[in-house]
């Protein structure tokens, strides 16, 4: 029972926490508009998987977070530089022609899966986010029953509540990304063709702004 509660709770928290536009969300919308639902889904799938290791790190590595905190500024600057580079890439990226590429569909899909994976890995703040949620759980701050804790992560069962929690986090993130895909596809025809061709530049500006903000915030 704890595994089921852990999965559902993590899915709801991850779904809610992913509502705000972030790196993967914006990239998924861009893929939905410039490509199709299949490419966008592969990007969303790749972008959801890092939720699993980052959540497990938060669960198993809570005692090491204090040491990691010392390098938080350096990590943020490094991520900022990468985002800045990605933003420049999108700004100068050529809009692909409508002709079918010689590259196979499977390869193109795999490329979008890898893109989503990399973008999501650039968000190690997830570790601190889930650490905060786990603290609330372990201290009983989130409790809807008579037990002192909502989830017993040491409970025995057919699957570990820890693993169930991690997969729930990934599922919640994937679910909200799929909703973004459906909305983008549904309203794509209402978006002007001119804006559709400029979506790469909009994404580029977004990434550049995030990168500069991350660098300046941790340097000054």
C-alpha cells in the first residue's frame, strides 16, 4: 500500500511542480509546433526519465546534500553557460525544410529523446526540490491519516516505496508534458505561420535569458 501511495503522491507533486514553463516544457512545445506529436513525445519521454535518478539521489543521498550545497553556485554557473550555448544554437538554427530527410524516422526520434534527456539533466535543482518534499513527509508535515508518516519508505512489498516514488515522479512529469503536446497540436493551426517559423528564436531567447540569469545571479 505504501508503494501505491508513494507513486500517486509523487505523480501529483511532479505534475503540479512541472506546470511552470521550464527547459523541457518549452522544448516540447517547440517540437510539437515544428515537428509532430511523435517527436515531441520522444522528447518528453527523455525529459521525464531524469526525475527517477534525481529523486533517488534525494532519497538515498540526503546526508550528502550539505556538501553539495557548497558547490551549488559553481554548478549553477556551469549550467548557465550550457544554457547560453543552447540559446545561441536555437537563435541561429536554420528552420528545416518540409522535404523528407534521408535520415530514418527512428534515428530522428532517438535524437529528440536524447535532447529531452540532456535538457532535463541540466536541472539538478530537482534534487533539492524532492529533498524538501521528503523532509515534509518524514516530519509528518504532510499526513492525511492517523499514522505519523504518510509514506513508510522502509515498508516491505512487491516493489520498494522508494522506487515507486521515483517512477511516480517521472510519470507525473510525463503526463503534464503530454498535455502540453496535445494543447500545442490543437492550437497549432491558430498560430500564425510567421510565428511558427520564429519559434526557434523564441526558444533561443528563453534559454539565453535563463543562462545569463543563472550566471549573473551566482557571480555577483
